[in-house]
C-alpha cells in the first residue's frame, strides 16, 4: 500500500555515524502511517551513502524495517500503536562525509504527521 508523497517534515544534514532523533505522536484515528527517508548521495552517486531509518514504538520495541540498502527507506505500518514514537535517522555509512536528508511522515489520507527534533 502506498499513499501520495508526504510533505517534507524534516530537512537536515548528517555526519558519518551520526544519529538524529525525532519524535511524533500517533493518534487513535490513524489506521496507517508511512515514514520515508530520502538523501542526496543515493544510488545515483558514487560513493553511495547508506542512511537508515530506525523506529521505536511507544513500548520501546525497535523496528528495523527502514534499515536496509534501499534508497529511499520507506516504512509503512498498518494499525500503528497509539502514543509517542521515536524516529532515528542513522548515518550508517557516509564515507567520512556528510549528507543532506529529508524525512517525511504521513497518515492514511496522506496528511503529514508533525515530528520534532529531540
């Protein structure tokens, strides 16, 4: 299942091995959420960077569905747990450089879900 491309919620620069933490609240009315992480130095460039999107649900469970070799990283969750979620952007491999990224989140209607930098 895919939804229209969400508005950009976070736009930042990340160093090699650096982590950025964000938080967002999932409401009871949200039946589907999608998180997307895009970065500049993707498969169209050499050397290719690998950024990962790690999610932590309100119970503390770590979800690694966005920690792959995909570009962009996209994670879709049906019937997400209600409460405060943590999103971690991981500069897994940036070849001792930095990269620009965009993080997006949206609900079942494609409306953006506000996130805040922790």
